[in-house]
C-alpha cells in the first residue's frame, strides 16, 4: 500500500508540474510589431491565430483554414467538436459575414475541423486536399461548395489568383505524429471525434497573387524542395511552431525553399500563438513546453535581410503594392516620329 501511495503521489506531482508548465509562455518581448492602425491601401491581411488569415481587397475575401474552436489540451484526450459560439464570436469580431474562398492548408484538427462550418456560415467555396474535402463533408457542407485542388493550378476569385504548392508538415516526434494523424482521411469526419480522425492529408503552401501585392502562406514549417522556385511573393507568412526545435540545417533549407525561393521582402510569422485557449488580441504564444518562441523566430529573422514583423490577433496590415518597373526604351529601334 505504501508503494502504491508513492506511485500515486509521483503521478499527481507529475501532472501538477506539467499543468503548471503549460501555463508558462514566453512573451513577444522586443519582436517588432506591425504598425497600428494599418496604412490606407487596397489589400489587407488580418491575423486570426494559428494559420487562419483573412486577405481582403474590399471586394473579395479569402480566409485560410478558418480554425476558431481552439480546443484545450485536456479536451484533446476526449472526442472533440467545433465550438459554434467561439466560431461566431471570432467571425463577428473580425467583421466577417461573407467569404469567397476558404483554402485549407492541411487537414489536422487545428486547420480543417471548423472549415466546413465556416464555409457554410459565409457561403464560401472550400478548397483543399481530398482529406480536407472529407472533413468538410463531415460538416455537411454542400458538395458544390467543395473543390479538391490540383497543385500549381490557378484558382481565381475576383482579382486574387490562388496556387496550391506541394509542401510537408514540420517534423514532429513520432508519438505526436501518430496521435494527431499523419495519413489520409478516407471518409467524412462526423464530430465529435478523436483528434486523430482529422488526419494530416495533403500539405500545401499557398501563393496568392493580386495586382496590389503577393503572398506566400506556409501553414506548417515544412516544405518540398524546388516547388516554389517558379513563384514570386512580396510577403512570406510562415508557421513558426516547432521550427526552433529543428536542426540548423533544416532551418536553413526551410528558409531557402520558402523566403529565398519567392524573394519575399517581409516575413510575418504565423502559428506562434497558444491555440489551445480562446482567441483574443493579447493571446500568449505557445507555452515553453511546446515551443520556444525566440528560437523559432530567430530561425527566420536571423537569416533574413528584409523586414520581420509580428501581427497580433485581429490586427490588420496593408500590403505595399509592388513598385512598377519602367522598361528601357530602345530609341534607335523606334520608328521616327511623324
């Protein structure tokens, strides 16, 4: 009996320690924040936690992923489902009542679980992998509102052109990969379900082109070499979670194959926030136990000669339009006037 009490006491102490550690988060400290309020301009981006980003030119609105339920860590060990109240609250706070498209970057729960519901609520077209399509069907999204994408194919919404580019998920410890699901979703996911039902599926980077600016959005800190070489983007919105835990070699390749490949002048980190608590303007970064914010940010900022700025949730940033280039005129080859 004494040994049993010792074991139970040790387990309890361990649980208390883990719980306490999960309450400890780094802060944004001296990392440069984007200016408030945004400067006037045509295209704005609004960070809404994880890799959920609203892109708008005032006429057309694109929302990546659309995850707002933000399931708590204890709930992850039970069957989980979308939180309708949190979804509605976040959409209202962001001023979203109608969307044109919801591109889903991969189909883990923190990307795809809410996407079908958000598409239903906003009359949006959902685009993603076959796995993301299955997740959407589990949310009873009408089949005509689901597009299974082809990589490198242009999808047009207003003046925005979207390209889905093959990518990979950031490497995770094998038990975590097994728990969260590394494979494909082969049948509609009907919530509530265990988080592993939302398998990773196809993982994409998303290039968005617009006359007033271009973006690369990488929803996980993974990539596939050479896939972005054909694209240019002014801004790179890159997931930073777990990047600091990777090797120097991996960090360098990730930078080269994303920012370096598209020639972005500005990096904006995403997926840095603690997505296990409700989304607020002052939400903290992921706890120390799960990520080291400074190391993950350093992996990008220290390799970049351009700007590195942080957007807080619900904060907007106006894209700077690309400079027009005046091509030289060969006057000798021009026909004489008159």
